[in-house]
């Protein structure tokens, strides 16, 4: 991650908000018998970088800690993450990945060398959380590990040996070392990132130089036994379409399974990102309009990829996304600790709806980040945790994982945000394996309830259940004193007939509706 400029930044104070005068009916047509793309569960992935209190104090406290733990993993955090059933977890970075040398994080923790985390706060990293600790954590939470290798300050040999250490099932110096350190069987991980943000903190490379480096590193990122690596190239920063063009042109499709893409929703500027909790309705809507630009990125980067990969074999891997605001007052600026409001929940809902819509090209995504950093799902102090509004969105959206993406058509009234317009409703539709139709609906209008008619074509609906996430204010958040200001509740303000569902969608609310 890096403070990079974003095109088209909008000045919040100049925005005027108004409801469109168009009195069109709000209608969603869901073709429940039309779908061909499966929404990969890996779109609902997470990211745990050695940054601030994400790993240390968040996920890991060590086995000798007075904080309740299981084998050193903080127990309250562990249980909360297990509940989400997250599909994959990216580690160790981020910018940290390109200064991390994996051999420092194996063996007896007491013998591991210390290092300085130069990217994030200049704090001492004791390497007590390394490869084995990460792999064991991934196993405990049921997630597939996604490791990012060091291209920026590492070597081909270093990365090659790390993969051998993790995956080789035969006899070799690296597999023998793994066994000596307590892991007899290989982990057989699949997802491997070849560097991170190599246009910035990962080496400040040109696209042409990185393309050549990728080919060299990927050559020695070996498959072992029956295991086949899913190799992910370090892709573009947000709107840098040239980076995508150069990589797609110069890296053979046979050598690359995924191409990463990073985009942060920044309301103000990189120098003044604005407060995570102190904002008005204009700022709220600007933030959501910025989040919605994810679709533009997918479409435009995807169009370039289609020229070289029309069969869509290479997936877009959105392995860093989410909100980025100013840190909470009084906290270390390098720790990126920010609160999480109902607005963040909307950013998560809109983003996930967009990823679902483009599941033919988006194969994975990882929100930044898991605990205590940026748009975290969990915040901790010494003895307690908070489940953030964003956590609840991931919990509510679980039915979309591995579900069939359904065809739909939405007609929605619009909000005017300066010279731009944005639909008040943002939706995603899918069908689970048992035939249940899942409809996620975000009403971004901060003031107006919207009466939505849902036409369910191709099914004879018999029952409906729904969950809602809303709050008294758009900047409401959960604190250690008041943990449940923003939490999901049951929703019943709907009426079902055989092929029609009428829903009164409250202002500033997010619904997950399940129809059988």
C-alpha cells in the first residue's frame, strides 16, 4: 500500500445533493432461471499485513499472554473470524511483503532476528509471527493462505526456496528444514503473489521492467507434486491502464493466473483524507460515488485484458480495496487505525455487489484490512473487541459465496451528487445451490425510504426472510462502550406474492433478502 494520487478527486464542499425529479418506479426484475457465472467465494477474502496492530495485538498475542488465546492466537478475534467463514487470507503484505525475508520468521521464536518495519511506523518486528504461525492461523479459520513473495528487496532464489519450504513433499534441504521446524507434511498452498505494488513501495519499477522480473521470478515459482500454484502478478494502481496493457502484452497467459488491482476509496485527497467519523451527507455521498468507481476500473482494465485473454483465463485479483481516512486522533500515523461507520458498511456492500456482477473476470478480492487497520472488520483494545459495521456486511453477504450470479435489471430513482448522478439502490442477485434466491440491496439515500417492486421471473416464491443493517445516523459506529449501535436485525417490511415481492427499503439501509 502506498499514498498514490487518484484521478478525478472531487472537492467535497462543492457538492450539492438532491433527489432526481424523475418519478420513475423503482423496480428490480430478477431472472431466477438465467445465470451462467458462479460468484467465487474468494471475492470475500481478507488481508492481514504486518501493519500497526493487525498481527500483533490483533491476531497474535503469543501463548504467554494474559489475553485469552489459543496457541498464541487471540481467542475473541479467532472466534469472530471463524464465524465469517472467510475463504482466503492474504499475508504478509502489502508493502511489508517486499521487505520481508521469510527465513527470519521460522525456527525457535527466541532465536529469530528482529527487524524494523520501515514502512509502517518504524516499529521493531520480532518475527514471532512467521510462516508456521500464519499457516496454522489460516487452518484454524478455514481460509486458504494467499502469500505475497518479496520481489522488491528479495531474490529469485529466496522466493523459490520459500515455495519449496511450503509445498515440496519430497526430500530436499528446504523440506527437511520445514520438518525440523515441526511441519512434517507440506501445506500445498495454491495462491502466490509475485511481489506487491512494484510500481511503488515494491521497487518503484516501470511496467516493462516488472513484466520481465515477473517472468523471471514466476519461472522458478515451481509446482510440487500434484499442487499447482495460482500465480498472481503485481498489477496496476487504480487508473493506470498502461500498466495493465504492458503486463498483458509482455507476460504469456500460460505464466500468469491472476493480475492484481488496488483501489482505495479516498474521500478527500491523499494529503487530507478527511475524518472517518466526522462528515456530513454531502461527504457521505461523495464517498459512495468514489466506491462505485470500482466498476469503471473493472470494465476498463477488463477491456484491455480481453484483447490478450478473450477467454478470461487471467482473473482480476482486487487484493487491496476499502476506505482510507485520516487516522484516529492520538494514534500512530503509521498504524492506519480508523473507526468504521455505517458509511463503511455501504462501501463494502457496493464494492461486493460490483465484484459479484463482474465475477466472470474478478476471481478474488481482499478487503484492507482484517484487524485494527483501515477498513477493518474487527477493532481491539487490550481486553476487548468490536465487530464493525463492515464485519456485519461480510456476515450478511455469506449466501453469495459460490452462488450462481443471476441476471437482473434494476430501475431506480437517482441522487444528484454535484454534476454526477448515482442510483439510490445498488443490488446484487444470486442463487444458492439449494435454489434460494439471494438479493442484497443497498439504499444509499440518507433520508428517503424507497418502495421497491421485485419481479421474480422463473420461480414460484413461497417464503422470504430478510436481514437489515442500518443505524440512527450515517456516521454511527460501534465503540467499546456501545458495541451494538450498528448491528444486523430481522427485517419484515415486505409483501410476497407468487412472482412479486414488494419491499419498503428504509433510508440508509442494507438488506439481504432470501427467497425460497
